[in-house]
């Protein structure tokens, strides 16, 4: 089928919510590269929005998919399955957590976190302890609950009224958070690095300050590690950089390298508030997806992927800063590991387009931020190629 016809059918039959899709149709991937329906090859520095951390068609992941699909695809959570049990055990053994709830996406993981926090607080403290404090410029998902704690008007517009009892404060502002938290606050939810909001890294004292505030007030600290988790920032979990632990952590994206999964991790005391019948998911943690996640997560551990992300992140960041010395369009390079934001003096969209035309897929994060989130298997040669394409795109007056 030719690309022109495929794109015409897409425009005719899809809902129009993905209006900004690039005018290509991707058909195949291998490692760091993908190919479109016209046979063009691209270096993928977006990783499906920070999802394919091990690259496309990683042999261990592909093998797990084949084996799981031929063994047991789906049973409901009325029954136990071994892959789900092994995955829960592995996640707990390599994090602060003692209990895991599985679902299908990051938004669902955040929905579960909000429900757990409210139920825990109302049962332990008071029936009116239901308020949630979140941050401006944040992104926590598209469902109504997750959207209610997302601090960007462009995502919220047209869907009001949203969940009541939510307060918004500036990100990376401890004083504002201290003023917002009171005896009705059940939880604070933040991203350890704001991804969709522009790759904003907080000050070193921010997460420790939130941890102290929660300890003093009794509120739960929810960290949304959907984009930052599973090695992306150079540690297995981004909270490790701050030397603290959350009460609840949400995961998705890279956990199964492209197969849909979400997970909400917490401590035993908090998890006990989620009693029988209080929450559930038909497809959460099926034997198929849990097997794929097991293969992904064990590979991340066995191959020391977080350490590689830290090393390659430094290399890529240094290269981008060197470009900044030649291109005044680059105002700032920020991030951790392989979650990198390039603040620009002009719109990011034309630069994203110019890079794609030259064979590099990159992302934006807001109107004037170029976001690089390549698979964590990237090497120096591939970074050099990406830097050369970005260099050339920046030199174009129209980009």
C-alpha cells in the first residue's frame, strides 16, 4: 500500500485528536532505527515518547513476546499467574516498594495512586482529608482524574469540570508547596523531572524538601516516574538522585519496551487501604505483558542500562552544549541521563520537521524545547550522527 493512500485513509477514518502527526508511516524498526513505508531510514531519538528503552525489536524482548504469545496470552485477575508474581517481586526487590498494582498505562497508574492516597488518608486521618497538591506545567495523563492533576491548561481545556480538591503550585518552589499543604492534604504528586512540560530539573533540595514536608504533615509523596523511571535518567529510578524514597511511585512507558503496561508501587501499610474489590483492571498484568516486562526489566538490570544512560547522556549533553556555542538559537541544555531538553530561542516544531527530513526523529516538549529521549542502548557513533543532523537543521533559517 502506498504512503499517500495510507495517509488519506488515516485522515478519513481516525478521530482528529492527533492532528500534528508527521506525514510519514513507520513500518519497521531495528535497534536505534526505524523505516517508513517509502523505505526511508530514520535514527530514532524519541523512542516512542521514551518507551522503547532497549530499542526496537530487542532480541530478548522479541523472544519473550513470541514465547508468551504461544503460552498464555490472557487470564483475568480472578486467578494468579506466575509472570505477574515474578514481576511484582522483582520490582519490589529493586525499589523502595513492598506492593505493586498493575494496569495498562501511565494515566491508569496515576489514577490508582490518587485513589490509594485518598482512601489511605480518609481511613487513617479524617473523612475530609482528600485534597491533592500538584504543580503547574506538569503532565500526569489524559483520563479525567490524571488530567485533574495536570498543570497545563491546553490539555484541560474543554473537559471541565474536573476532579475537585486539587491545588496547583509552581514547580520547584518549596515555599509555595509549604503554603499549600494543610490538614486536608492527602498527597503531593510531582514528576522528579518535568518531561512533557519542558524537561525541567528541580533544585537539589526540592525532592528532599517535599519528603520532609510529607513526613511532617502526614501527606503521601507520589512520584510520577512514568517518563523518568527504568534507567532513563542514569539511575534505575530518578528519586535515587535525590537520596529519598516516595510513598507511591507510578511507572509505565519503558517498563515493557512498547507493550502497554502501567504499575503503581507503594509500601505495605499504604497498600492495605486498597482492600478487596476497591480497585481492579481487566488487562492489568496479564501473563503476556508481565512476561515481556520481565524480559525488559531483567535486561535493564543485567546489562547495566542505567549506567550506560548516564554515560551516553553526558556525551550527548556535552555535544549539544558545543552546538550551543555555535548556534545562538540554543539557549540552554538541561536534563539527566538520556532525558534531555534543549531550550530554544524559536519554535521547536520547524526544527523537529527539519531533523525528520534529514533522517532523525526527535521530540518537542512545549513550544520552544527540543526533547531528546533516545533508546538507552544508543552509542557514541549514533549520538554523533544525531548531533550532526541537529547542527545542519539549526543552520537552516526556516528550521
